C-alpha cells in the first residue's frame, strides 16, 4: 500500500512546453529498475 502511494504521483501527467527536452534515465529502487523523467 505504501509503495502504491509513492508511485501514484508519477502517473499524473504534467504539462510541459515543447521547447525543453526532459532528462530521462533509470534508477534502481528496492531492486526494481524504474524509468524517470525530470522536466522543467
């Protein structure tokens, strides 16, 4: 349940200008390889 609460905000779409490219990558979290994006 706690893990679901932490992952839920990542599923909410974010409106971003098309001019900037996000920084992306993978991070190991509790043995899982998770994809991430950082947008300004």
